[in-house]
C-alpha cells in the first residue's frame, strides 16, 4: 500500500503507511502523535482538530465516515484542519452537508 500524504496547517507535511493500521482509532492515535496533538484529535470530536480525507474522486470526506475497507482503497491524502478552516474551505462547497456531522 502506498504512503499517504498528511497535511496540517503550520506543520511540515508528512507521509503515513495506511497499511499499518486495521481501524480508524489506530490511525487517529498515530496522526495525533505524529503532529503532537494528542487529546485534540479524536473520532467524532466537535472541537479541536478535524480530519478530512480526499478520495480517489477528489471529494473531501470526514475521516471515519465509511467502512474502513472502502477508505483504505480510496484515500489519496489526509488534511488535519481546525473547525474554522473546515468552515471556510468546505461548508460552502458542500452545502452544509458536512456541518451536520461535525
């Protein structure tokens, strides 16, 4: 499985091997450790940092929204964003669909 690029504002982009993980919880822990934001990056967290991923069709989705097996074959990159960044970049484009899940 190829390395996936991970980006977070204010940090140097990094790569991660998704094949090392078997579920979202493990991936969230590794991402939080990678960027030093332990306790601020959790699945379904409503404050702090939010993880989005870009799939093979170019769409941005919430990390953890679909079955793990589908995620690992469609992921192209991960974005770790503040709620404000999500609001600014994506809510307008998605017509509020993402807002109801945050």
